[in-house]
C-alpha cells in the first residue's frame, strides 16, 4: 500500500514490521510467500520460516519474513516496467514473468539463474501470466 509492505499479527491486529520497499516506488506489487527448508544454503536464513518475494515494475526483492528487512534486490535485466507475476518453481527457486520475459531466480540470493524471452509482440502486449497444474486445480475448487 503506497510503497509499504506491512506485516500484522493476525490474532491481535498489531503491526509486526513495516518496510517502505526503498527503490520500488508506489505502484502495485505482486507478492509470494515461500517456505524455506531449515537446512537451506548458508546461515542467513536458517532461522527463517519463509521469505516474502515482492515484485513491482521490473524489480524483485526478497524480504525476511521475521524482520521485514530486504535480503536481496534484483532489477530484472530487460524486464521493463510491467507488473511481474510470480510463481514458486521449487523450494529455492521462483519464476518471475515480467515484460516479455520469464526469469528463474534463486530465493536465497536473488540471482537470476536464467531468463527466456516468451513474447515477440511489438506493441504493449507484454503481461506474462503463469500457472501450474496444481494451482489451476486449486483455483477451480476454490
């Protein structure tokens, strides 16, 4: 909301933390919560239970779910300024559709593993929507 990501206690409604998402602007965001394997890579995330992946207009951030701190930033190369869509690929990778491209990103360090151009459209037809078989079934039963 207005350039802020806010975590609330669901029982009491009290604010746990607030992050102004510095550098992301005041546009809409896409949000994905990724549960972390406690045996993950390195030491910075071993105590965490999840990472928030926040994306807006060609940028993706990894946010520590406990503190709200930014863990990493990724300005999607050639991603343009479209609203990204997010989808979990595995326990440590996220797929990001932005502009005319799809990116595979490591959730622990934010590094792009690969990017693939999926559209050759010349005009403003550059929104990528992604779905898995499981998410499609879940939406059908909701």
